[in-house]
């Protein structure tokens, strides 16, 4: 019964995070149709992210846990070491994602889509802020931290030794599936990147800082390349 509750809680939180996206867009009068403007996306995330983090914090407190329990704490290896580890991992994940996307296009004929409208004076800085705030910070708390912990707890009765692997796999599947709007080739690449970030999280003693640094830099590089190739 406890395992079922944990699974239902995890599902509810992810759905709540998605619903808050829609709520923020509705409140701001912003359309979330294809080719959304980065400035509009930033406005949505500035409202949605704090609310989503409050939801996660609430459920953690229900279990007698805190944001520290999922990795929002001082890194044991030191701030500089954690930051440089995340920065170094960015290079590896950029190569990995490029290779997976290339193979997905070459072998399976998968495509990548461009769902963003890149024109506008503030488009690039707004997109950078989205990549850092919503990607580097919020998504790491939501997926690498909270969702991984809950699914790991859910899988432990089915084999404690394999619980971490199963949780990492399911977290990556959920995380990648939320990017379907970017096309199947991008989804395949994001799945691989998510597994890499989960490995980094565990190797860093379940500390989120290296993952946040890595995810933020990864997004910023991808955004830079996106704007460069679109012009």
C-alpha cells in the first residue's frame, strides 16, 4: 500500500507541475501553442517554477523530509569542485546528445522540431534565463531529486539493489517524453542526457549543484547553437 501511495504521489506531482504551466499561461494570457516566444515562456516559468517548488516542498515535508534530502545542500566535495565537475560533465553530455540525435536521424529517420519563435530583441537572453531557471534549477529539483527519490522508494520492495537503476530509467523516460514537442530525435537525445545527469547526481553524493551547473550550461550551449544556426 505504501508503494502504491508513493507512485500515485509521484504521478500527481508531475501532473501538478504540468498543470501549473497551463495555469501560469492562462493567468498571463500567453498562448502555449507551437512557436512560443522565449519572452512569453520566461514569463510563464517565472510564475510556474516557484509554485512547482512549493508543491514539491510540501510533499517532502509530509514525509518528514526537506529540500536538503533531495540534494539542495552544501556539496561535500566543496563548491568549486562541484561546479567544475558539472562544467566538465557538460562537454561529455553535449557529445553524447549529438551522437544519439545523429544516430536517431540516420538509422530511424527521426526528426527534430523547432517549437520556439526565435525572433525578437530579448529572445536570446530570455531563452538563456529559461534554460537556467526552468531547466538547470527547477527540472533538476523535480526530476533528478524529487522524482528519483520517490520512484527509488517505490521500487525498493521489488529489489533494493536494482531500485536505483529502475528509478533512473523511469525518470529519464518521463523527462524525455515531456519533450515530445521537439521531435523524436531530440527525445532520444534528451533520454540519454537525463541518464547522464542522473549518474552525475549519484556520483556527486546525491547533490544537485553539479547537475544544475551541467544542465544550465548544456541548455545555454544548445540555445546558442540554435540561434546561431537559425540566422
